[in-house]
């Protein structure tokens, strides 16, 4: 099976990838061998070996590819193996954190022979609908006014928005009717204080103040923020820094406050350094989601590397 998850909303695509991994692990059939491949670093020979080799104990393989659409030669190789891809018993998931041109030949191949799902950034009514549904998954009844306030505060940061909804659920845990009002949101949520706090942590990471960064992260954990959420936020913020570094003018791609802070941090790195850091964060994030590493251990290892 071929699956493509793509688009700039990395929160929803990450959730979907986690669902795919969990579904295959709980399928009740023979085991699943999960492998993550960076298309920018692996060769065509390595990919072919993964496709044709039989795993131990007759396991099926779940192969997760990142950056496949940026690796021109690998895309051409995969298209040359079209019949093998159609017939494989394994599942290949391609994850891209941006839009893909509809005329792309490999995109068209997956559309025809597999499944694709696009994750665009949400705003307005679709974002409000997502907030209400996300709240319902935690047993919350979020009012239209409260949802609108959350939209206003966090529309540029879906990871923070998701965390705020979890905070609301914890806040309302002891109440028999878990209704979230505008007053609740104003009392609990603060986009500015959140951004200031998370940027202190990112600033310490960027300036290689490892002890300070570890202390700040463990304060977050002590306050109840999950390691996976913190790792996702580091991922999200370094993605913003990378975008700010690569900014060529025009409409800024994020909230002005976030853009200004991202530009300040981007000045500390070369583009190659940022790409290397981002790749390391991406790999660590996926290692936690696939169960290879414990979240808190992964955070510590990332900062100390």
C-alpha cells in the first residue's frame, strides 16, 4: 500500500502518521517492522533492498519516507519500480511538510495507486470546527465564543492550540459538565506568555546553553507538558526559524511576533546548520512516535548531542 501525507499542517499529519503506525502494530497479524528512511540521505540501492528483502519472522514492513519529493533521482528510481510498488505487501508512507504540485509524476502515481491526504493550515470556520471536535475528544463542550478566542490566539501554531485544549480538559476534569466558556479561555490561555516561554527554551538551545535548555524543558515537564509535545514544539519552532532564514520577501509566513523572534534566532546559524539541526529533531520526533525512544530520554539526548 502507498500512502502520502503532505501539507504544512504538521500537527494533523503527525497525528495521522501516529494512527497509521498504531493501527499496524495492533493489527493482530504478523509483526510489523517499522523503518524510517530519509530520501535525501539513502541511496536507490538501499531503498531497493528494503523493498525486496524479507524481514525476520515474516513481518510486514512499514516504511516511512521523508523528503522523497525533494530527491529527484530517488523519485525517478521509485517510478522505475512501479510494478514492484503496486504489488508489495508492505506499506510505504511518504511524509512531506509542504504542498506538492499536482503535475508531479510521482504524486500522480500515488494518487492512482494508493492514498493521499493533504493537510493545509486551517483558519476561520474549518479551524473552529476542528477545535470543537478536538475538545469533544477530551469530553469538552467548547462554546463558539471560546473557540473563536482560541482561533485568534493560536491560529498560527496548531501545536500550541492542541496543548491548550488539553490544558482545558485538565482544568475541567473535576466538573460534571465540561463546558468551556470565553472566560475560561481568557483565564487559562495566553499565546504571548506561551511564545515567550517556549522561545526562552529555543533561545537556550540555539545558543548552545545546554544546562539552561535542559532546566527549562524539565520545568515544562514538571508543569505537566508531555515530552512528545515539547519535542513537537521544538520541531515546530525550528521549522519557523528555517523558514525565516529562507525568507525572500513578500507576505510573512507566520505571526509577526513569531517571525521577528525566528529571524533573530536564524541569524545565529548558517542554512546548512539549520537543516542539519532540523533533520536531527525530525528523526528524534519520529523515533519517539514509533516507540524506538522514550520521550524524556529522547529530549535529553537531543539537547546533549
